[in-house]
C-alpha cells in the first residue's frame, strides 16, 4: 500500500485547524503551520487548539509547526487557510518554498480589495503556477460543526478535473462529503458574496425582523450574486449548489457565522468598532469584501443593491434601519 500523502495546511485558525483534522481523519499525513510557536507547541503537546476549538481533540496524525519551510517540504497539496486580504502577503513569503507540482488549495472566501481579484487569481499570480494547479474548497462549512464531526457536504473546485478528484479523495471522511466542480469563478464568487448577504441578514435579525425578511434577503442576495457570477463567466447552476445556496443559507441563518453575528451587532445599534472588538480578531470577510465586490459589480455594470447598502452601513455611516427601508423602497420590477 502507498504511504499516506503529505498535505500541509498553512494557517491554524478555525477553518485551517478544522480542515487539517478532516485531512488527518481521511488518512493523510498532515502538517499544520501556525503563526505563533506556542500555538504549534500546544497542538503537539495537548492535541488542542484552545484559542479556536477548545473542545476538540485533534488526531495524533496531525503535527503542528511554526516553521513554514519544514511544513511544506514534500507536500503533495498545500492548503492556504489565511484571511483573503492577507493571502497575497502570506503567499509571497511562502512562494519560494512551495513544491512545484503541489496543488495549491484556497479555503478563503473573499475578493481582494486592492485588485478586485478572486483568491485563485491571487494564488496563480503570486505562486506563478498554472491555474490547473489551483483548487478551492467551499460550501456550507461552519468550522465548529465540522470539527464536531457533524455530517456536512462541500465542493472541491479545480479547472483540472483529475486534481479535483484527487483532492476529493484526500478530504473524504464519514462526516465530510466533497463533490467536485470545475467552475472556479462561480464557486469563489458565491463564497465571497454569501458573507455580505449574511451581514445583511444579521442586520435584519438585529433590527428584530423574522424569517420572511431573512428569506427575502437570501433569495434576492442569491439573485444579485448570480448576476455578478454570470457576468464574470460562471455557470449559473453553480449558484443553486452547495457553494451557492447551500453556503448562503448556512451562513445567513447560523449564530456560529462570524459574518451573520457581526451584522446582528450592527443591527442592534453597536458601532463598527464595538462589533470588531467582539469578534476577538476572528475574520468577518464580508466587512471588507462588500467594498471589493461592489467595485467589481460596478466594473461589470451589475446591479447589487444589497451589497451596496451593506458597504454603506459598514463604511459610510448608513444606519441599518434606513438601509432596510431603502431596499424596500426601490423601483418596483418583475422578479
Ligand atoms: N471558520 C469557518 O467556519 C470557515 C469556513 C469556511 C471558510 N472559511 C474561510 O477561511 C478563511 C480563514 O478563516 P478562519 O475561520 O480560519 O479565520 P481565523 O480568523 O479563525 O484564522 C485566520 C488564521 O490566519 C492566520 N494568519 C496568518 N497571517 C495572518 C495575517 N497577516 N493576518 C491575520 N491572520 C493571519 C491567523 O493566525 C489565523 O490562524 C477565511 O477566508 C474564511 O472566510 C472559514
Ligand atoms: O463564520 P463565517 O461567517 O466566516 O462563515 C464560515 C463559513 O464560510 C461558512 O461556510
């Protein structure tokens, strides 16, 4: 029997740690890189990442290090589990270390502020690899539920179907079921936009609105997300799948979502600074991506009214209540 494949996960936050556990449970030899030496040491000694997943015991086949060169040495796949707005800078530091044939896997859900690029585009550019080497994992994947081994499905997307299938095998466990897809554009646009719509749903919840409002925001949010994706060349069917509707529902409805929770705080009247402080350094990607997605939409002549008001609440001082009234007061039109 072939020895287990070495897979490296760079980033030991909520999702990086959880995905490393999935890969280890699937039978791979997994190395997890943490920024701080004490976090890596604690994982190796106690089998726990107490800052992010205090209740989860990590498998013994998962090893942590704070040495990126040691982490990526000999890896068949390198998983990038850092926030989308720092990925370029992080990857530039790791680029000289990467094995040339490794599949580079993005877990991040966002659009870069300075360039309006998707994460796979940033990876292809900074790592200087063919896009066939770049993959994305995205779906209704709230880290805490997966770490607790609750049944979940996801999508592994790569332009090279064979690499997608190899990664699908590498992350299949009895509780985690990946499907393949080759529509990187659709999967990434869906993953970035659902965070913004989840912020809007959180704001609505904070204002005291119920399920009709949530459902209206989810449905119209999916409509504007699909419009943007199609304008960028995505397959519209992708948005009806796990990384589209699936992730949007999970994120917009769950109190575990950082984006939904952030929006809820704003809806209850907290300031941006108060909501940021309550997040304890964990990333709410939609707060930044609402601005880059809005610009990307403007560049392609796509109307995204929910994204527009989320940007104005987060960055231009619009209050959530008038934002809701503005959405309801828009020109009437056919569905
Ligand atoms: N948490 C989830 O449930 C989940 C699920 C699916 C996708 N994602 C996506 O995965 C990505 C990572 O999310 P996460 O939940 O692991 O985030 P997190 O905030 O929990 O952890 C981020 C990790 O990146 C590291 N990092 C390295 N360089 C950094 C820098 N310059 N600035 C800040 N952090 C830096 C941090 O130390 C930390 O370990 C995000 O794009 C997120 O949208 C998260
Ligand atoms: O906690 P959030 O809002 O970053 O969402 C986490 C995942 O993206 C859900 O799939």
